[in-house]
C-alpha cells in the first residue's frame, strides 16, 4: 500500500509540476522515480516542485495543493523501503497536513491590513510553542513529595 501511495503521490506531483511548467515535467518525473529508491532524490523532487512554484505565478490554493501532494510523496517515498508495519499516512499525519494547509491558505487569502500584525507574530509563535510543549511535557513532582511517596 505504501508503494502504491508513493507512486500515486509521485504521479500527482509530476502532474502538478507539468501544469505549472511543462519543461520541468520530465526532470520532475525522473527525480520522482529515483525517489522511490533513494530518499535524497525524493527530497530533490520536492525541491524541484518548490522551484517551479517559485517561478510560476500561482495563487495560494494552487501552492497549497502542490504542497499537500509533496507532503504525501515525501511521507510515502521515505518509507517504501521501511520494515513491515511502518505506516506513514496515519490519520493524525493526514489531518495535521490538511489542517496546517487550511490555516496557511486562510492566512494568505484573508485580507488583514494591520500595521502592527508582523510585530505580534513572533510573540504569538512563542506563546503557541510554549503551550504545545507545556501540554506534552511530563509533570514532575517536587523532591519532597517523591520521598514521602517512596517512604509511605
């Protein structure tokens, strides 16, 4: 199944690049096929798609679609030679990719003309990072409580 998804995502990546720039389609196809055996080639295929996006005049939705395809390709191409049981496309990874893509598209498409918004962005990133890390970190009890628990 992983090989099928890697082939499908590679074909979609090549088709997306071909829609944006026909001359880049053949090099992308070659690097995509090599990416099924060599992980560095898979990364090169995604970087080639990124270069095509950079030079093509496309909108946020098209960029997001190609980004989702590139994410699926990297997830599946990297695990084609993995041991049995490794499943790269789990529900959390798919929902995370779609959710972050939706957030990026919404941020790019919503017209916000606030002069102070760029100054607030680093603070918002730090607060969000802290809240995520804090929720994932283990809670440790003070040393005295650990001693009491061990004795009692």
